[in-house]
């Protein structure tokens, strides 16, 4: 009798367990299947997204960043969906994620600002690797553009690391963005000098193959100073030739003007000493 009672009890318990096992077992199997398929699809989609960004000639750093960010966000959403399928209450889970995100955001305000600045720089491309820029009181060649900072190499070969937050919110001068640049070369001549001759000398210096013919070179009288008259030579060159042309003008202008009898005066002052005789 005791054996039959135990068998009857096991049968009754199994009748209660089997539906639960069938119900939750099917949920778990469906959730695992969804997780596996979703994981595979997300990896394919994120990789495809990176390739689509690359087709628009985007920077390699931007391609990797967008692909990784999309992969992480989609996988978080996948985990939340799978947890909901199993029967886990996701409302509190989502609230906890939001609270954790808020706390992390408040703790990392500066880093998030640099992160956002890096995204803006990578998206809108105010400068590229190899460009010479001036920003935040620093000038140099862009060596690399990272998510949180940009690395510059100065003219004397120093490495400057600039946070992207302040860089993206400030004024940036990119000297390599345009294919040509205007050279303004000013030289002061004596008030007694022949101004037309001085202009002709500067225009002769502009007869250099690196100087563009269009727009045509100009030599104008720009300033009447205290001790000299400023003659300004204005020419256009390719951006890559800018400094070579400027150095050439600095090197030859004095000798050519001097050969034509045109003096370049230096600032001077006339001091009169008045001596008073003592009265007796």
C-alpha cells in the first residue's frame, strides 16, 4: 500500500511539473535560439555598416568606431529581449541600466565631452591627418585623430595631445584645406625713395615659377608709417610652396632694393637735449 501511495504521489507531482517544464523549457530553448541567431545577425549587420561607412571615404577610425558602437548597442537590446522572453522582469533591469548610465555620465563628464568632440571631428572632418592646424594656441601637423584626443606634431617636433572636447568647440585654422594661399610680403622703404621703382623691384621678385599668374601679383603702398612707407607685395602660391616663397622674398628683397638705391630704414627717434643756463 505504501508503495502504491508513493507512486500515486509521484504521478500527481509529475502531472504538475511536466507542464511547467514544457512551458519554461520551450521558453529557454526559444530564447537561446533567438540569442544565437540575433548574435550572428548583429555581427553581420555591424560589419556591413562599417563597410557602408567606408564606401563614403570615411576615416578608418570612424568606420571602426561606428561598427563597434552599433554592435554594442544592438547586443544590449538583444540581451534585454532574451531576458523578457524567459520571463525575467526587464523594467527594473532597464531602470538599473539607466541609473548606472546616469551615474557614469556624471562621473565622466569631461571624458564624455571629449568622446562627443571626437565623434563630431570624425564625422564633419574639419581637418585630416597630415593637415597643419592652429587651435587652442597650439599649431602643428595632425598625426592622429583618436576618439578622446587628437595628436599634433609641432614644427620643432614636439608631440601635443589635445582633448577633442575643447578642440571641437573652439576655433580651428586649417592651412592645408585650400589648394592655394595668399602671400603678403611687407617691406618698409625710406620716405625719399622712388616708390614706383620699389614696386617694380618687388614685382620682379614675383617672377618665380612658384608664384601663380592668376590672380596676378600686386605691389601696393599699404601704410605711411612713422619712419618708413610700407610697400606690400601680394601674390598667390600653392599651399605647399607658401613658406618657400616667403623665405625667398625675405632673402632677396633687401639686396635687390639696395642695388636700386632704395634704403630700408630702421625705426628711429630724434631726441633734443635742451640745456638751461643757470641764472645768477
